[in-house]
C-alpha cells in the first residue's frame, strides 16, 4: 500500500471512530390528556411531557427544577427557528393540527449541562433582541457559531398510537423516545445502551 492510500484509510477510520463516540438508548411511554410524563435520562436531566389545556409540550429540564413554572428548557435554545418552531408541541400549533403534530416523527437537540445551557440561552437572547439591525445579523451569525461548538444530545420522537377528539384535542398518546448523548454523559444505571453516531451540530 502506498502512503497516500494508507493516509486515506487512517482518515476514514478516524471518521468512523468520531461518529461512534455517542451512546444511545430508548424508552416508551403512555400519557393521558391532562397528565404529565417524566423520565430521567441522565446527567440529572429529565425528559418531560408537560400537559397543557390542549395537549403536551416536550422539554428536557434539570431534575431539581422540573416543577418550576418557568422552564429551564434545554431543548429550545438549540433548535431554530427560535420564534416559530412547532417541534416541541404535541398539540395544535402554528396552523398545524394536533393530529399532524402528534403523528410527526422528529429529532430535537438539547444541551447536556447547566454551563452549556447558560451559554446557549445568552446567545439566544442576543440573537433575538439585538440593539440594532446590524447587530442582529452579527449576533445571529455568532449564535450559530457558538451552537456548533457545543456537544449536544438528541431526542428522536416516534408516535406509536394516539387518539384525538373531534375538537382536535389529544386524548392519549403512546410514544417511543430514542436518546443519543455524548460519551461523557452519565446515563442512568441499569439502562441498556449502544454505540451510535453523534447528532450533527447545528
């Protein structure tokens, strides 16, 4: 083997290794209208479906702050568009019916610790409320660059079954969540895991 093909093989092997540095696990759940659903996912974080008057909202929150009225939501800051993203909704939202949003498979990124949440949340505030139009463009570009540097987790939502009323209100939902997290993320003890490709950066 000549040197150039050998280098190509090494690069290819390193790329494969880099893609396999995350861990994945999954769980299933069922929730009734008006009820919350919570599941610890590690790193002192909780996956949460919070009941609303017309369905549920999807959150990842610190376990010690899970009951706070104002959410420290680890999903929102790293899932643009920041002003009109329907993917955290399991109910009617943004001109889409509850049936449409419950049936929609989706991937949602999330930050994995408090420090990265604070960085992401600060970048969001600067991007959404700049002092000028010029500053807005600069802050938006800065936001994207900062998000690319963060090691992110990912949730894949898959509906299993659900029922919606004639008024387009969810009555119950069965679902499966697949979680992908960086290798250093502390997955709950006893959870079966597998090696998976890390979620793409923002």
